[in-house]
């Protein structure tokens, strides 16, 4: 089983810099006990016990955990698409399989049933809940948040009462917008914003020369 991220960030790649001279601002790992900067190879994960002691956990310890889903996708059941709360969806992945025939059984089963396979899979030494679905002949794995990870909304205000006239206007508006290819429109809007950012970066107010730390203002 091979898993590949299905999405990527198309942001402008901005960095945190010192406004006075354009120098990159670096974050350093500093031990809060001795105040010394710590190299990456000196770090580990830690868990604080109820009595205040810290349990050190190395990457080798995590690798040794007996996760049954470490190299496989374990299917635990099947549900309808509307049975999954949208709040649970986290991140999509393309799923590759070893061998030309390895994709077909699952794809055929899911396509025929129109259902999602609820799975467990280990990613980065952590077992994740997920759903598996077909998309254009390829399996897509959506990782899910565990239900206990969803925050309680608390006492958020309920919608204000509406009148029949307001509902009628809202229905007319939705009818007018129903024929719009919303995803195409949003994609074009996103591309326009991206181009505007690119122009701002190219002709921007505070562009820093690559070889120095002196801010340049282009006219």
C-alpha cells in the first residue's frame, strides 16, 4: 500500500522577516531548563505523567509499537456517504496498490455499492480513522478526526427567526445561483487572487534585494 497526499498548498510562500532589514526570522529550539539551544538530533517526544514526571519517547519506540494497521488499510465496515459527519473529514490521500490488479476488487465493490469503506490506517506512527472511496478508478483515502476530537460548540447563538418574505427572497436567490458552476467560479477567483499577490510581490512596496538586507521600494 502506498499513500500520496492528494492536495497541495498554492500559497505565495511568504516568510516571516525582520521588517527593518528583510532578514529571515528563525525559530530556535531552546531547552526551558538549561536555556541551551538544542540540535534536532537531540530532541525526542515526551509525555507528562500525572505526577509531573516526563516520559521520554524516542522515534524507535514509536516504530516498535505493534500497530496492526502499520502497512495495511484495515476495513472495519461500510456506510453511506451521508452517514459521515462532514466535521470529521481531515485530509485526502491517493491510495496506490502493489500490482495492476490490486486496485480493482475494492474499486469495483465500492463503485457497485455506492458506499464508503470505514477503515483504520497507521500514518506517522499514529492510527487514524478514515474512509475509502473510489474516484475515477482510483481509491481515495480520507482521514477522519476521531469523534472525541470534535469540539463542543457550546452556547453558540441559534439563527435569528425569519419571516416568510425573507425565506421567499432567499429561495429566489438560490434558484438564480443554481446554474452557476460554483467550483469553476471559485477556482477563477482563487487564480485572480493568486495573480494579484504575484504582482504585489513583483512590484511590491517592500521588496528586499536577494544579496542584502536593504528594503527596496520600486517606483
